């Protein structure tokens, strides 16, 4: 049995939920998100709680049960509080600059990299910290991983773009014995 799937999702008064034709729409202070729900999963909406249930107990359906509940909980959290992800740029001459809806990176290449931010994601840059924020957790994580892949951190000096909470394990250089 799914331990995650059994938990009800608490819904505050500020959040509006609509479920028609297998499409769940969640609206809140920050915006609106919608997602198609798999046919093997059923949703029960009460006054201030939403529960996820399944009809059969095969392996695939049980995994969909927990995943669907987690995705819906992320939608509810996103439209009420939002999500934030921080990236850190390390290296001499490495920097980022916000230009409208684009971020221009100078990461040691012979040319600057122009990265367009997707719709729904906003950025704030302070010195060498990039703070991304948005209501869609999936899109936010994908955007952060794409920015990190522009110049992943290297293990010798730690230069590159890394998550703020990430730890880079350092290697000794070739002069170390």
C-alpha cells in the first residue's frame, strides 16, 4: 500500500479546485495550474481535503497512486506559496546578468550564453547567486538543471554553476601525492 497516496491533501479556503473530464485545475493567489489525471486513479474532493484512491492494487497502479498524490500536493503548494531554487556561480570572471526575460551568462567560453527564461519562471540575481522562483515545481527544477548544465562544476577548483545546497567533492591535483 502506498503510504504517500493514503494521506489527504489539505486545501485552504484561498485555493479553488475544479475536476472535470480527468483534468484537475488548481487556482490560488499565485496563479493557476492544471494537470491530466491518469484513468486508473480516482480523486475525491471534500470541503477542505482531497484524497486520491485507486481501484486495483497492481504494481503500476500503486506507483501511480503515490505519484499522483505528490504531484497534486506540489500543485497546491505552488499556487499558494510558490517554489524557489538557488544556483551559485563560482569562478573568476563567471557572472550572470538579467536582461528582460533572458539571462546572459559569461562562463569562461569565448562567447556569452543567452538563456531565455520559460513562461512562469522569474529570476533574481545578486552577485553570484541566481534565485529562480515559480509555481510549477517541475518546470522550476528543469530550468535550474538546464542552467546548471551550461557549465557543471568541475572537481578540481569547483568552478562552474552549482545548486546552492550542493557540495562539490574536490579532487587533489596531479602535484598531490
